[in-house]
């Protein structure tokens, strides 16, 4: 009904071509299907077609999907802004969180993560273009926050995430992706940040540019599912 297998093939082909053009192994890049506001039958079709990583922005919507779909091998990523009163649900039900920007939220997630579970994988959200209307820690403050997060027992700092300025021409984000790569490489050199291995950036329109600059996770919604249902 949604023709998702064909769309997955199209997207994975784009990823493979971009990776090879950048002299990278396509297997090092994870396709994260942004399933927010998408119907459950579309998610199920994507899962049955081989996708395993799904990204959600809204806690209640995501919890309903997780409970009803019961996809045993699915890896659920929370990619939206995090409210303090939602941290316990996120800590319990998700495998990844991509939008850490405050130590308070990180502490709550660590405290509310069941220690019987593996540590929650987290990424710092970087406000790479210093937009006043966008969430995220500044590049200058990223290292300090990263070091504080490494002290939290039930979190595992995996890397960085960014959403650059919305532009008409995708290539105009090349500079932002380059700066993200430089920040990523700088943090990885720190002895206390050895777990950093993830650079989450790039979407349906600009994934090629992001892959060229080292993205290890690309977050793709429209190219897989079509426009969101609202």
C-alpha cells in the first residue's frame, strides 16, 4: 500500500553511492526511519522489509506504537525535544536519545533508567548554526557537557546530533556538516570520551552531504514514508 520496499531500495542506494563516493563503507551508516506521525501499518511494512531503527518525536505516540506493534528487533530512537516530565518513560522504553542538551535532563534519564537494562545510548544535540529558535548546546560548550554525561552511570555517550539551518539548496549545509565533523573528531581525541562513535546528521534532502562529512546515522522520513499524516 505504501510501496515502502521500493522506497527503502531507493534510499539505501543513495546511501551506498554517497558512501562509496566518500571512500566509506556503506555498512558503517545506519538508516534511521523517522516514523513520527506515520501510521502503524507503514512502520510494520518497513520493519518487514528489513528496517530496524525507528525515530519518534512524541512520547505518547511512540509508546502506543511500541506497545501495539511489539517489534522484537526494533531499536527505538527518541529524536525530539525532551520535557522533564517525560524522562521516565523515555528512559524505560527507548534504546537511544538524540537530543540531549542539558545536564538536568541527562541526570534524570540516568536516574530513571533501570540498571538492569543496558545503558541508554545518548547523543548531544549541537546547535551548529547558533540559531536562537533552535535547541541544542553550542559547539563551544559541547565538551564540558559531554564530560559531565560520562559521569552518569546509566547513560552511554555515543556522539553528536545536529539539524542545520533549513536551506533551499541542500549543498548549502556542507559547511555546517563540516563543522560537525571537526567537533566530532576533536571530542573523540579526549581520553574520557572514548565511547563517542556516532554522528547523527542528514535527512531526506541532504543525506549525501552529511555522509560525505562522516555521518554514521541519517534520519530519513519523507523519502521512506512520504509526507507525514497529521
